[in-house]
C-alpha cells in the first residue's frame, strides 16, 4: 500500500527519483498516466493489471460513453523504467499536463501514487475549507 507525501526535484534532464518507500512495491518498471485534478497517476504493473482486468473488463466495447474515458486514460499511459542510478524520465506530454518543471510532490494514495507539481499540490490542499469537513466525505464509502 502506498502512503505518505514526499518532496523531490527534477534534474536538468527532467528525470525524477521515485521515493524509496514506494520503490519496493513498484519495482524498476511502472506506468505513469494522466490523472485527475492535474496530477499524474503511477501504477505498478500488478495494480494496473488489476484495474484493467477486474474493473474495466465489464465495459462494453460499444458504449461510447464508457470507451472515451478508457481511451483517454490508457492512451496517456507510459511505461517507464529506472536507469542504473534509479532515475526515470517523465514524457514531455505528461510533464506539461501536470505543469511539472522542477519541484514535485509524490503522494501515496493506497493503490497507486500521484505525482503533482509542488504548486498544484499546495493549491489543491488549501482549496478545501476544513480538513475535518473534507474527511466527512469518506462516510459515503462506509469508512
């Protein structure tokens, strides 16, 4: 399970290092795709496979309302591999989508990791009026 918040910086070639706490579960190869609210999602091969086979297998190939988000999500997914020094390169299209220039924040959200530009993450966290009120939304999921 992925948990926590970690601040990092890209190097001069836009490479990043995955936080050590996440590397054990991810391995050296993983998938990065466009996410929600301007962040990027990172999936281990096993977690992406579970999402695709368990969750999306029921989606009809003939339901355009279902196929459009699947197409947009998966067409923006890239397999990335770490180099010998543990760095990986984010494709330019993903860096632009998430407004990533230098400072980034990795957050663990259970089944996957999110990568945010530092500014976007700070703006997102402070956009809610009250932390307790925000957490109340979890009751809708039996938590």
